[in-house]
C-alpha cells in the first residue's frame, strides 16, 4: 500500500514537473525565456518548447503590428499658431530581448514610445507653417516624424512601421476668433460690394437717362423735321389747290376754322353780321 502511494505521488510529481518545464508559443507570438530575472533566449517558432521548471519564466510578445494612439495635444506651429493634433502609429516588437532589457513591461514600452512619437511630432510641426500642414507638404512632414520615431525606437527593440496625423484642428477659442474675423471680413466685403453695386446702378441709370434724353431729342428733332416737311408739302399742295380753285380753297379753310374754333370748345362769339367769318352761314358755299 505504501509503495502504491509512493508511486502515485512520484507520478504526480513527474507530471507537474513536466508541465512546469514545457510551454507553448502561438503563431502570432514570440516568447522570451527569463531565468532568475535574466533573459536567456527568444523563441519565435510556434509549438511546444521546454524550459527549466521553477527558475525559468516565459514572457510573451505579439509579433503583429500593434496600434499606438497618443492622446490629443496642443502644438505650436512655426507661425505661432496653436493646433490640436492627434497622431496614430503602428509598431512591432522586433527584438524581444532588447525590449525586455530596455523597458521591461508592455505598459512601460507603450509609455516610452508615446513620448517618442509626441516629441517627434512637436519637433517637426514646430518648424512648419499651417498652410504647409494643410497642403501637399503634409506627407513630407509625416515622413520626417516617422524617420525620427524609427531611429529613437530602435534602441528599445521596437520597429515603427508608420506614423500618421489623424486630425489637426484649431482650438475651439481660436476657431471662434477666426470665425468672427471671417464674418467681419465678409460683412465688410458685402458692404463694399453693395456700395459698388449702388455706384454701378447709378452709373447705369445715368447712362440710360442720358441715352433716353438723346433718343427723345433725336426723335423730337426727326418728328419736327418730318412735321415741317409735311407742313411744307401741305402748303405746296394747298398752293396748288388754291391756284386751281381759289374759292374752294377759301371755303375749305373757312370750314377748318369753324371746326377748330366752334366744335370743341362751344364758345360764345359776338361778331358783326358783316364779318367774313359768317359769310358762309348766310351765303352758303361758293358756286
């Protein structure tokens, strides 16, 4: 009975020892074996691996690209304008041994990489103008930030793959001030345009009035000329007619006088019975 119990205990010890001396590595991981606080080896092959029980510990690091998103921060540009800038980066733990020796924990590594990205961003943006950041030079600026991050992160065992500017906005108080200035400028321009439009309207109206006066004057001149020509032609015809039949012409002129003097205004006239104006009322038309 004692032998069987000893065998069971011995078997359990062997199983536990075997379990403590084995570890697995996933395809997306790399393992760092640490013995009594000192890094021993790096295992990148996926599968089952052995280690010294009790004295060896295994720290796993991801082999994939990891995201880094530093918080939003205010940065002063080269033209002394303030911007709220937020960047994001993608990095990979390229050397787990160097990473462990430099930063120890993942949290400390993220903190130091965040400081590196923030410092590089401030240094690069502090030398450029706002127009450059918002224009075609933005890609060149991010390349400068990326190169500095790559160089500064390499001693930590980190390979930075990409750095981009996610957003670059003016602070709310600055945006409001710019909006107010833009509004005032647009209002000033609107007033100038209205004044200019009113001036143009006055010029157009003056030109139209002048052209109207010229056209009316020309029309009146032409009408007077035509009327004069008509009167001359009428006088000529009257003269010809008077020459042919003076009595009929005299009678016709008397009838026109009656029409103009008596028909429209209904006047009361006091005339002598022997007046030439009344001779056709008493004598009738000439024969």
